[in-house]
């Protein structure tokens, strides 16, 4: 049974209302990205500071939450969520908090920027405990979170949304690593890229139910630009690149053999691919494929983190 969309009657408690507006179920993507960064530090034998790791986790989750809320605001501003009649709630079509009158546009904008302000405070604290160069990672992440959907850049509308998601996820992994290591290293990029590509696939498949509304609102991402029969193969390509990268990294000795545990999540991705290839032209039939994509993403992140620690 599809969950009910949010209403004021459901979210009478303001704390519950604002928490749900962050779309907390999707924050697990950032959680796993952070865990991969911490796991590669552990694998490389560096000293591990638990309090710093916990603040880093919070930092990553707040950044993702702020990006989610601002995305809702800017998608309401350009009208795409209001036009969306083929959405699969709660996965596509935004949180519906603005459209259903649970939060106003002004409240949503203020909340999103307040979350990013909290991220800045957490980042300053982490800089004091690690190294000043963390500023570059933090500013990069904040810029991506804002520019993804905000004018005048509208990067997702220009076909750069997938790149934004991959870069944003990698920023979390690299940041988690840097806070512990206190210097930049190639390891978190290598370890995190396969996961970042799979996170990109979550955005990619979610755009199929939103395709008609996004195109009408001027959001020209690749799923909206390409014919459906061509666009569906993008998912397969991204997933293939993710696992080729992971396998190559192990064969080249960049990652330990135990990192191949993440391949146990591949059957879930293959099943999601088959469902997308079959139902791409019927977006209302993609609920199971989206759920499998999320499960595959979390499983890949958890197994990869475990493999790095065991390795």
C-alpha cells in the first residue's frame, strides 16, 4: 500500500512536521557515504576519533537534509511538483509538504537555509579539530546542494544533476575521511566512486515518473531530453560503470579483496534494471524498481564498508 501524502492533520506536531520535511528515509544515502569514508580510514590504519566520526555523520546528514528541503522549495518555485501527476510518493514528486499546505514556501526556504547554516557551524567545529583545508570540502558540498536546483544555475535542469549527486556523495565520503586523516588522499575517491555512481542511479530512476512534469517546467535532465526507450539504458550504463570501477580497483590493488563483498548487492540492481527496461514507458509501474534501487544502494554501501574494515 502506498503511503499517504503529508497533511496538516497528520503532522500537527511541528517537530515531526519539520523532521519529515527533510525526507529522512533518503538520508541513509549520506549515512552510507560517510561510513565508507570512515571505513577507508580504518582500513588504512589511521588513528580513529569516535566523537569526530559522530559529528561528521551528523554534518553529512544535515547537509543532505538541507539540500532535500531546498530542492522542494525550488521545485515549488519552478512549478514542477505542482504539475506532477505521475509521481510515486514518497520516492518522486517531492515531499508534497508545500503542495499539500503542510509548510509554506517561505517556511520551507527558511528551514532549508537554517539547516545549511547548522552545517556551516558543524563544519567550523570540525575544521578546528582536524585541518583548515576541510573548508574546501565543506564549501564544495554546500555549493552542490544549492546549485543543484537553485536559480540561476539550475544544474539538474541543464543535464548536470547526475554529476551533482555523484560529486555530492563523494564530498561526504572524502570529508569523513579527511576529518580523521587530516590530509587529502586518493583512497576515499577510489573507495567511494562505485557507491556515488549507484546513488546517481537513484536520482536517475526517480526521474522517470517525474519526466512529463519536469519537461513541462523546463527541467531538461537526461531522462527528459532522451526518448524513453533510449533513456532507460542510462541506468544500466551507470550501474555497469560502478561495478567495473569497483572490480578494477580491487584488481589494481587499490582496494582490498574483501571490497568485492559489495558485489552481493549486484543482483538487486540487475533486477531493478530489468523492471526499468520493461516498464520505463509506464512510470506508475516503477515503484518496485525504485525500492530495489534504494535497497541495492544501501546494501552496496554497507557491504563495501564492511569489506574495507575486514580488508
